[in-house]
């Protein structure tokens, strides 16, 4: 049980790995997220489907977590892990975190980050990306101890 100091209510915040039973709900939330201003550019629907299917197979290092609030599926988180030379160790890349609008500001994201950090004690770094216009998320991440990097990101896509 979690006590929400903002709303002064006791609630249950939970997380579990993606399940095939929730495919349609997860896909719908992923489309909403990957077509929002939280991302740099809209993601093609075929890529979203492939991502969801790759997470569900468990064949890659990418993992998805369903986010629950009082037993309601209200969002998702996606992360992957890799070795990073800058820290000579494992980095957890927090790819995405989506919480439905009506469930934001209830401590869910803060609890998600706490549990991810606890789940991977071997990690030397936790890293994420955020669109510069997503001021609310930036404030949340900084409050959680994340720092801005000066790197410019570059990509070469083969999709």
C-alpha cells in the first residue's frame, strides 16, 4: 500500500511484465504515447506493433512493464539494458513511461523509478531521453536525481 500525500488516500501502485492478455490495451496506450508530443516525432504503427510483439516474446533485452493503480491498468514502462563504457558497467535505458492523463501526479512515476532502481542493483547508470518541450517530465526526472547531458543525439535508422 502506498499513501499518497497529495490526495491523502491509500492506494496500490503495481507493476508487472507485459502480458499477452493485455495486448489491445497496451497497443492502444502505446499508440497514444508514440503519437503524442512526449516523443520527438510520431512512430509508425507497424513499428509500434513490432515493438509490442518483441517485448512479449522476451527474445531481446527490451522489457515492458504494465502500470497499475488500484488494480486498473493505467500505463506502461519500457526499458532495456546494455553495457556502457562511460561507467564501465550496466546501464538501464528507460525508454518510455506513459501514464494515462487522469492518473498523473499520483506518485506512480516516482514509484516506477524507485522499483526499477531496486530491481537492477547491478546497474551503474539509469538513462532516459525526454523531448525538450516536455517540461512536466523534465521536472519529474530532475526531482528524481536525473541530470541533463550535453550530448547531441544522432541516429542512423534502418527501419
